[in-house]
C-alpha cells in the first residue's frame, strides 16, 4: 500500500491556480523528487501535503489515514515531517534544543510531572537528550550542540533542520530544496545524507530540488510540475527524455531539437 | 576555569572570580553580612537606607546566579530573606511593606514573563487576572456577598487559604477565556485585544454596583478580611513585641515569600521542559513550531492560563493585605508597569523578571519619591530650581526617561536570559557561555541516574 496518496489536489490563490489537479503517490521506502521550473507550485504542493494550506479539491491519504484538512501539527505528529526552502530554525535556541523541540510529540511529561520533577520526567528528558545527540551525530554536527542555531554555517543549518525533522521519528520526510545555495562539495555531502535517511533509517523521502545532478542520481521516481499541473512522472530515464519536460525547462525550440 | 584573558572584558575579569570558586563563597557571605549590618544599624527611612536595601535584595540575585553549592544559596537565602529582612522590618515597618509589595510584583512579573517572555505573546491586560483574584476575595470575605443573596454572609477568614487555590483557578479560567478568542492574533493585534480585555475587567468592576451591588463600583471594597494569624503565640514567646498590624506585615511578608519561591520553582522547571521549549519555539517561528507537531493553540492557552494563575493567587493576597481595593488599582498603568518590569529585567529571563520587579517597585515606592523630596528640600533651601517646578509631579517622567535610556543602551534588559544575550549584540561565543555549558552538565549527569 502506498505511504502517501494525494489525489486530484487543487489549490487556488485568488485567481491563480497554484496546484492544479495533481495526483501523486509515494511508495514506502522510496526516494521521490518533485521538480519543475520556478513558480511551478512545488512548495505550495508541499504546503498542502503538510497541512499549512487546505486544498480546494482533492484528498491526501497518509499512512492509511485521510489527513485532508488536518492541522499541520496533527500531520507532523502522525509522522510526516518537512524542512523549509528558506531554513526555519529556532535561531535563538541551541542546536540541541532545536532537536528536542522536534521530539515534542514523543515526550509525554505532564505539567504536574514537570513541576514536581518526577522521576519519569527526568528519565524522559535524559533519554531525549541522548536521542538528540545521536541524531546530531547522524547528521554530523554533534560538536556544535550548544551553539545557537542562527550562528551555524549555512550547510550545518540545513543539517540541523534534517536532524530536527528526524527527531519526530517520521515515516516520511519532505525536503524542500535541501541543497539550495550549497557548493558542489556540500551538495555531495547532502546527497549522501539524504541517501542515508532512507538506507540507514528506512525513511521515505520526497525531495524538491533544482540541482538536476542530485535529482537524477538519487531519485527512484520523479514528478514534474509546471504551472501547477503535473506534466510528467516516471523514472529518471523517462523524465530525461520526456519532450514536455524539456519544453517546460528549456522552451519549445529545445524540445523540438531534442526530439 | 580557563581564562582567555585577552578576550575577556574588564567586567568579566572582575566578576569571574567572584561568581565561582572559594572566593565566591567569601564574597557572597561578606556581601550579605555587610548589607545586613548596614541595614540593622541604620533602620531610618532615608535615601542611603534605600540604596543599601536595594543592594541587599540584589545580593539574593547575585547568589542565585553564582556558581556555589545549592546548600550555600539556601542558607544565604534563609538568613537574608527569612531572618535579617523581617527583623529589619520590625525596626522599620516601611521597608517590610516595600519588600512584600516587591514580592507581590515579582510573582506577577514572573507570571507575565511566561506569557510575554517565554511564549512571545504581548499581553497588555495582565492586571485583569490580578483583579479577578483580588475581587474574588474582596467580595466573598465582606458583606458584599450578601448583596448577591441576602442569605449569604461573608466567609470565615480562615477560608483565605483555600481561596488562594480558588484565586489560582479563577485566574486560570479567565486566562483561558481571554486566550480562546485571541489565539489567532499576533503581535500588535494581540496587544490591543488584551489591552481592551484589561480595561473591560476594570470597567466591569467599576459598574457592577447596579443593578446588584457586587463590586461596590468606584467606591471599592473596604474592610477586606485578613486570615487569622498563625503561630502568634510562638512569635510572642520569641520575645517579639508587636501589635497585630505589625504581625500581619510579617505574616504577609512570609506568605508572599513562599508564594514567590513556589512561583520561581514552577516557572524555572517549566522553562526547561518540553513545554518551555515549545513556547520558545512558537515565539521564534510559529510555522516551524507547528511543523514539529506542537499544538499551537493548546500551548498558547497554557501560557495564558499559567501566567494568569499566578496573578490570580497574588490578587487574593493583595486584597487581603491592602484591606481595600477599588477599580483604579487595576488600571492600564499597572499592566504596563508589570510589563516594564519584565522588559527592564530582560524578557524570558527569570532572574531578570525578579530584578525588574524589585527595581521598579523600589523606584515607585521609595527611590523616586525620595529623590523628589530631596529635590524639594533643596528647592526650599534656595537651590536654583524654578518654583513652578514641583519635583513630585515629575516622578513618572523620571521613570519614563529611565526606561527610554535602558532600551537604548541595554535593549536586552538588565539581566538577560543566558541565550538571549547575543540576540541584540551579535557577539561571538564567549568564555562565559562555555562556562554556562559546564553549569548545565552536572544536572545532565544527575538526570542520568
């Protein structure tokens, strides 16, 4: 059974149809990319999936549950986590705290437990800290645990966002342009990390990305959006040679030339 | 402690040995001793005593921050706040009243700090919750209650104690009631709505003398009951010769002290928990916080409710201590004053809120009036101050100027939250922070057991 099934999603802003009747399915354990020119509606589509926007039409089914219209935090608690295109860390909290915030839904301490500093609460906090350190190790920034998130170098901020998303023990993680603004070396490292999300942790990954080398090397399936509509879907080879995709990216002349 | 001497400022070089190691013990003991000595030998009400008094209160915060053993802090606290200050209070009752007042506002500032500092929700009507607690005890402990139903009489004064809990619950409920409709609002809009709410409560208190006289309107409620004194015989046997009024001052002082201690513990524990982190995350970036599965609405309501509950409790205490309450006691200026304490001390910082409360209360009750009277005496003695200038009229101006200057030169507050310090000045990581890290490690080890 598919982990995520979005059917006939339509999202309209005023007169603009940002996402138009998109159907999109993700199998568990796969790495899937969503590509398309700027303004194609990729991020809007992510925002619909994660509950930031409510779609005008269509349904989203995740892990066997119809989550259409759910609040963002409910969807996150169910195991769908994301990173943001423009990095949204809690800048004035430390690296470790950022990850701990990601664990929020998995911490049970009641308000009375916290006020009385009960044994269970202390044990849970200690465990959470260990787990957070393990995640920071996984993404490779454990030595920076006490720095403020906003003081991290750019690449590390991206890593921290991934660690924070992992803290929620997600089944599915949505990465919105995880290598934007990175140099080739950093991009290569990020590619490794994304692969390890799936291979080491069994997390399904959906990726929005502009770096075609990354997309082509890592994705098992690719969906292409243009002007809010899905214009193509398939494996790497099929997308590479699809004339509609080439047209969307390079214009009609180029598509004719390629054909 | 590793000292990168070159990277340290002079201030750090001076304070570092005083806040950790054996010198810290000696320094703190000496500090408290000197202040106590100065206070007890000169209990007159004058400017120099005011200053020593402020320094004395400050010593508690310095100790709170210093890296010395917890038992030492407890001992210092018990000696200073539990013995020296009340004893000083028997010599000069004015100061114990100031200390009690400062304590009441410390609890209020700590409560508002949860809402404004932790969760980042600007609340300009905080005093409303204080009013709710105060009016609850005011109405139920006096004959006002008989106006609602002639069959009901005032409750027994001993009910004061359960009413502390009732005040807490009433504050909580009012906090949720205010929170519910305003949760979708942010920043300026939230501030305006809470401001309106604060005014509504005051106006209701002002007008609820008709058709049924519940609040006694603008005349206020007088003769509010005080709880029966506890341990009177014990205190008398200790040789304290004091009338009931003096004893009540001591009673309220200790009561407020206990409530403030509980408040500090609750607030500090909440801050370092999943709930505190969730509040902070919401304050930093709401969208990102929600994307971590944090239920925004519930967490904001919780902040409102907890902040309000402290005010509710203190309202009951305040009404009982003052014996009299009326609507102007709970006006907008009071809310703004509490907010000024939080901002002056440093938003989100627990010692900051306490320091802010102490300083603003002292300024209000002692230092500014005293400065004004000093100026007036100088004026009378022929100093070149125009006769039209009445210094007492300008107290608020001085207070306002002080706030403006503070915000320009130290926008993060007098005692900013450890992590907040950088936010405004953008300095690189200092030794101090590495040191702060060491501080957190022992607690980590403790929790690991």
